[in-house]
C-alpha cells in the first residue's frame, strides 16, 4: 500500500503532538525554562555542599568533608528576595533535617517535679516535763523511738519537797473543821504538782507520806529525744522527753526559686515515697515558706498528710508532681525548645518567609517567658500562625553566618566565611577519633536518691571540672593538664560506698568514663587532643549530675561546629558563651542549651 507524503506528514504531526501532551501530563504544565539564581563570581559558577555550606569551589566535584556531590551555590539576593533572609532548597532542608511548624497558642501549663522529705507535724511535738523537783529513781522509757500512751507511767521521782507537802496535808486534814482554808491550800499545792484527786485521797486514807511519785505521760506518741538518765536531779518544769505524735505528718518539698511562680497554696500534689513502692499519696499544699534559703536557693512547700497507720516516718524521701498553671495566661504563644537558639543574652528563632522565589528563613529575636517542660512561652516576637523552624536551626544559622546574613553570632550580618581549619582541629580529630571512640558515655535515664554526702562530693567534681574547661578556653594546655590532675583527685575522693545496689553499679560506669577522660587530658600535650577529651568528660558529668539529682549553679552549652560540625557540649557556671573547643578562633560560637537546676 502506498502512503502519500501529505498523509505521512499528518501522522508525524499527530504523533509529535501526542508525545508533547504526555510529557506535559507527567512533567508539568509549563515548558518555560526555570530561572537560574546561581551565584557567579568572576564569570564562574560557585559550587558548594548542601551539608557544609562553608565549602566554596569554582568547579563541580565532591565535598572534601562528607563526599557528597557539590551543587551550584544559589544567589540569596535574587530578584524580589529579602537580602536579610537565607535561602534553602528543599533538598538541603531534607539533608539538614530542617523541620518547620506553625506557631500555636495554649494555656501555660507544666508539670513541676518536687523532691522532699517526710517530717513531724510541729504542732504535734510535745515536751514531757516533771511537775515537781526531785531525783529520778526509775525510768520506764529508756530509749528514743519507744511509743508511750497518754496517762502511762514514764518515770518515778523521790522529792523531799513533795514529802513535806504530804505531811502538811496530813496535819491540816486533822484540823480541817476549824481551819478549812489551810486544808484546801494544802490540797491545791499538791494538785499544782499534778497529783490527781485520787492520789491525794489515797495519801489521806493511808495516813502516810509517800517518798516516791510517778510521772505520767501527758500525750501519746513516739519518744524522739531522751533528756535525762537514772539518778539525775531535775527541777520543776525540766524536760524529760520530747514526744512526737505521728498520726499526722508533713511532707516538706523543696521549691526552687525559678519554680515559685508556678506553685501556689491550695495546689493539688501527688507524690510517692521511695521506701513504699506502689503507693501514691495525694494532698494539697497548705503552706509555702516566705523565706528562700540563701545557700540552696529553695523554699519549702508543706503538705499535711494523715498517717493513721504510721507507715510514713520522718526523713523518708518523697517525690511529687504538681500540675501547675500560671494565672492569667490563656492563649500564650508557645514554641518547642529546639526552635530557640539562646546565647544567654539573646534568644532567636528562624521564621519561614513564604515567597515565590523559594524557601527563605529570617532570624528574629524573641523574648522568652517561663519554661513549659520542652517548650517556651514567647512573651514578644512571634504571632500565632507564623511558621518557624523547630528542628535543624543550627544548620540554618550556620548557612546564614557563612553567607554573611544576620545570625545568632552576628545579629547585623557580616562577611562570608570560607572553609578553614580552626586551629588544626581537623587534623586533631583524625588523630584522636580512636581514643575518643573508646569512651562511651553512660547516658542512662534512671534517677536515684542518693546520700547528701555523695551529692556534695559530686558537686566538688563539678567545681574541679570548671578550671579544666577554662584553661581550654584560653588554649592553655599546660594549665589544663594540671587542673585535670586536681579533677582526678576530686573524682577519686567520691565515696562509692555511699550509693547502694543499682545506683552503685551506675556510678561505677560513670566513674570509668570520668577517670579515663580526665586522665586523657592530664597526659595530653596537644591542645586539640585535650579538647577532644573534654567532650565525653562534659557529657558524662552532665548525666551524672542529672542521674543523682545533684544541684549546681550552672549551664549546659553547645557548639554545633565542633569536631567537623558534629557538635559538642560543655558545662559552665556562667551563661556567657565562651567556647573551649575553639578558644579565640571562635570564642563565642555556641549557645546555652539548658540551665542546670
């Protein structure tokens, strides 16, 4: 069959049109070329790494840090874009694990965890005294902790004055008809010495003065203090015993200064006792001490607890929770802690700017309110509905800093940073990776109640750690070595016998890391290798403080660029960021992650 040229042209045209239609359906509605906003310097495209934006090269290739393919550097100052924003492609956001979320509002609620102890109700503590002078001939209660009942005999006394008073009673009884006033006065004298009517009548009926008299308990309770011994001479009103009635006790909880705004009289509290597992106690806070302890920076919140079964004993440890809500705080702007970068003086977030030019983020300073567990209340700087970065903020800030845009460290922006070796850290990293990998930080989330003496010793370790960190800030490896030796002494002074059972096993794991890290710094002559050992030392000390609930005044700080952008933490007693991993090269790189409470 012959096909004409005209027919062949029609078939080809129809086929071409069909192909274009299929391509349009699969690959988009527009065939217009995509506008390129790549940065060009001296006529050449600049290539960078989406994960390490400090890398700038004049030709394509692989990233010298991570090996990823380089991509053209986008021009953030494209037409219509805000020069104060930083642009990130969807691919770069995914690789940097950047997550955004809309800002919401809620009531200011949080759970406050409190630690405390069971104590005697001070209103049920009594002093048992003697009501007449004499010598103790017999003690019925011979040790502290013994229970006494009201009206029971607790001691017997010989009293010459009481013998004389009885003889006066017997004489006036004989003349009671003619001298009734003298008789009544003699009886009243004995009654003032707490002799009962039955005892007085018994003296009269026998006609003989007794040389010993018993002392009866005025109240029921447990003897908490024994003040006298057999044979002692006592005066009228002298204390024999202190007695506590434990049918009702107090649970006294420590409230730290920064939690005081959340705790109010009348708040409900639920608490447990470490020595009574499985039992949950409930009550209300009926009193808050108006004075803060100058040393511990805590005040006391009191809960009155009925203790009819006597299971609660003074000095038992208690752990409580209060579901707290700030007054007049409806519809507060809240953001996750991971969204906020805190330098100690300034707090910033990165706000997503919706434009037609791509994904843009702009740094914005905010004013923080109270902490809500894993979130902050924002007092000023954000509105409900705005979209912010809640994860990967360090990556955005690093890109902004390298691009010369406003960032956490440079609020007004600055010159573009280029890749360079901060004091030889890359070389030290490769040499020390094996040594650092041998130290695995014990990050157990368990918490233990420990002896106060043990806590004081851990506090001494924290105090000895600070000079080591300060020496590395000054890049003074020799001083760091000397201070690490002192730190080792403080670590070795911790008495492991003060922690028992599982808490003891956990401390042994912590101790191994602390000793090896401190020893690594003490024996190191190269600055960057000493800095490598500071990281596991800082992490382990932080987890130890948290695990054993050791209270120190300090902060946990973080540098995202340490150790080839892997990041590292350190501890400080000041909220001022001074970086021990870079020293003067990048002294203020980092932010405050959390306050050590």
